[in-house]
C-alpha cells in the first residue's frame, strides 16, 4: 500500500467522474452513485484484517455531492489502499429502499476486493454492524504492466474452437504435474498452454473469474463455479498464486499475454443477471445498500425481488445506472485486461424491462451489439433465463452468437436412438437453418456444444440415465432432470467391455458431429479425456475431485484425446479463406452442394422411426466431396456409396474402428474399394473424395 503519513491525509472536493477509486497525483478520487442516501462515509483501513478504520471521512452533501453522485479527493493515499463505505438513508423495504448505516459496503466499481480472515457472509445479513468481518475494496493503479507487444489473435469465427474451462479445476488436481502453489491458478493455465495448443484450441472460455463469494453455498460447502458475483470489475483473488487481489490482476494479465502469444483468445463468462446479495433474506454487500431499486428488479407492490435468474434477485440491467456500469465493465476488461470476448450467462434476463416483460428492442443488448470498443470482440449469449424466456434463434442484434441449446438436445437425442430426430439432427449439422435462416443470420451464429459446465460431462452423458447430485446436500433435487442421457445397460462405471465400447463410440460420434457441423464448436474441459463427475450434473459446490480435471485420464483415454486432436486438425485444415464470414447461413447452404441419402443413395428416410442418415457435401472451394454416414440404430446397416467417377473415396473417420484406425488426416486417409460399406450400430463414418 502506498500512502504518506496520516497527517498528510486530507479530504478535498474531488470530481464525480470517473466512478470508483481513481489514482491521481498525490491521492485518490472517489465517486459513488446513490440517489436517496442521506449520508455517505468513506472508511480507510490499514489492511483487510483491520477491525476498525484508521480514518473515517464523512462526505458533506454541499461540497461532495452533485446530482446523485457523491465524490471526494483524498490526498496521501494510493495503490493498495483498503477502503469501504457506510451509507445512511431510508429503510423502507416495501418501497425498495434498504439503506443500512451499520453495514460496510464495497465500491461497485472496485477493481480489487479483499477478504479478511474474519470475513462472514452471515454478518452481512440482518440488523447490526459487520465491521471487522466485511469484504473491502482496494485502490488499484493499473499502470506498469508489460504486455511485451502481445496482441489479440482475433480469430475469425470460421477458425474458432472454444474450450470452456474452470480456472481452478483445470490444474487443481495433483496429477496436473504443476507445483502445488500454482495449481488451480492463472499461472497454472500458462503451464498448460502447450496442451491447449496441441488440442487445437483457439479460445478459452473461462467460467466466472470476477470476484465471487465462496460462502454463497449450502452449509458446509463452497461456491465453486463462481456464478455468484460480488462485483463486475475485480478478479477472484483465489485464482492467483499469492491469493491476493493486486497480485491476481498482474497474474491474470500475464496469462492473457501468454495465451495471446500462443494464438489463443480469452473469453470471459460474465454474470450480469444477478449478484451474490440474493433476495430479502440475503446479505448487503454493495448494491442493496447504495440504491437498491437502481440495481435490482423489484415488485413495486411489496419491494420484493424478482427472480428471473433463479438465484434470488435479478439485475435491473436496463436502468441507466446499471446499464452504464455493465458497459463500463466490458470496456474495462477489453481495454485494460485485453480479453477477447464474453459469454453472457442467462443473457435473456438482460432483455427484460423494469416490470420483467421481454422487450423487443432491449437497449443494453443493442448497446453491446453496436459498441465500437467491443466491435472486435466475440459476444455470446446464453439465450434463455430461469423463468422460461427462451430466445435461441430470436436473440436480438447482428453480432451476437448464441449457445444453441437445441443443438445440444437434438444431437444427444439422435445418437441415443430416440424416435423422430432424424430431421432435427439434419438441421443441427447444417447450422440450424430452421432456427437461423429466417433472420439471415451468420452461419456462425450458432455456438454448437454437446456438454457444458452445467449438466453432465460427455462421459457421464453416456454412463448415467439420471443425475446423482446427493453430494450437493439438496436431496438430489437440484440440477436439471432433462439430460437426454443413457447408461447403455449399467448405471455408472463398468468393467464390461461391450458396454464401455458403446460408450466410447458414442463419445466419438458426438464429438465428430460437433466438429463437422456448420457453426462454432465448443467443448467442455475434460470431455476430450472422458472426465467424469460421478453423475453429478450440477457440481457448483464441489471444489474437489468430482469437478477437477484428472490428468491421468489423458493416458487412460488416449484414443479419445487423439480423436479430438485429429478432428481439430481436420477442421482447421479446411481452406475456408473466410469465404462464408460475410454471408448468411441461407446463402452458404445455397453455395454448398448437399444431397441426402439413406442406406441407398438419394433415398433418405425421414420417418418417425428412422435412426440413420447419410449425406454428401461438396466443398465450394476445393470441390472435394464428403460422404457422411450417421447410424444411430443399434444394429449394423449396410450403405451403398454414391458413385464418384472422377476420384476415389477414402476413409477419413470410422468411429467403430479402434484407434488409430478411427480417424485419419485427409492426406493419410486410406482408399476404400467397395461399393457398399457396413456401418456398425451406433457409429459414424466419414469418407472423402479429393478433386484430382
């Protein structure tokens, strides 16, 4: 912490802009929004463990308030100064006012947040002071980091392969081979960059790294996933080697820099739909005690919190104050921290107005879509919320990409062998034209995925018929019951080779489908080595081996790892030259020659009870042709191969074959001589005919 002797600490008038704590010559400017506060007190602490501030400075509304902003310039303090606020005002919960002068509040624009050894979430709930047990803000001077000339790879969506990961879980397991103090950190990710490169990853999508409250979890457990934000600017300090907020900033920047040098982008999973303050029974950390109604959607009849997020409260994202803060936060992560994009958790919440009704033209979402600072970033919407608003295919904007939940469900259902899914499956592998063509969206609008952090892992998808979330302490009532999964005979792990072979093949079938589909593929951490969560499909509070990446699986399931690596190489070797980046999905499909087949050429079976499909695709640039067989039927089927007079067919992929015969590079693909080919039950075959 940089400050001068206490007798040099003086309070001067200051300025209302910029918001937050801003380093200037000889001191720090503080600015805070609160429309209905009657008194604001700035608290300065020696360190995060201090039981009392060493200085309390009351802001005079005559000198230190303009409009609805309270501000002050304090000399003699600087980088690392620990501070908080106490804010007095009306306590009228039924009208939405929840000022509590006894609570220590953090700055909503804090770029660093610290926790003392006595931090208590419970002390922030109910009446009474939480002095000495509150989280606190820290002043940050961002200058001085050496980016060493590293810049964003700025990959086109055509060339993007997203790898969703949990920062802690990626290297926390002892088998990671990383020194213990660096396990589960940003520094740990740096050590695994060669692994990510070899897998073909072009962008890591980090589960929440904005500061969250680990105590926001059932008793005796910790919040692991991080979808419980305290603040939109600060980094979760526990993801740094030193477990210290200022060090976390530099360590995060170092990780971004090194990933950029390796050609890998950084996408942040951001949670702007709710905060860790919860509902009426939750704690007061910040927003509740500053201007409750500006930050949260409230029932005007009783002041209670709307809950479209499923987490107790819902951010009032179209209030001008919060809308500006979200934009400011996005600008901060792009300009100061050099991130390359964002995935917006429950993004449809941000389309609701102050009464919770969906808006046709939501201002925040359009602002993000058209913002010039964000123009080169990737913006991805989870286009639904927890209250039934589902906008996959209808999310606003020109630049937004969408997590395609229909892709996940339909691909799972087809390969499981459900009736009535052949037509839907066909649409999903072609970029979901039934969803996106009517709006003339990009062919990359759809972010295709089979599994994500929320739900079964790929291994568990083919190993469990129902969720097993007992470890979460909620009587297995949490988590989604709609998993579209199957155990293929035995629930959970098995030593029966026949069953495990089916599971392994199904993993390959779905991975091959993912990489060959039109759209932007995303895989979930560890699915490339069949990581298991023991059937837990909602491991949000499991900071243990249930959730961690067990690196021993890379050897145990080396065939799956190799399969993903080869798929990535096949996809990246395609000479797209970005020909489809500025075309609509409908235009792309018009320029690609597609023919549908069944077991006989040009005779597809679209019936309710059909479980197989084949197609040929002509590449618009190379003129190469692919012949793809997807046999989700449980018995073998013989397919007659379409004639190809000018060149020979070569086997590129056959998921029924053991490694290394399951997948080849295009150059090494062996020639196939016959006119027919037998597709094993539940298998996928891909053949290529290269233009002479």
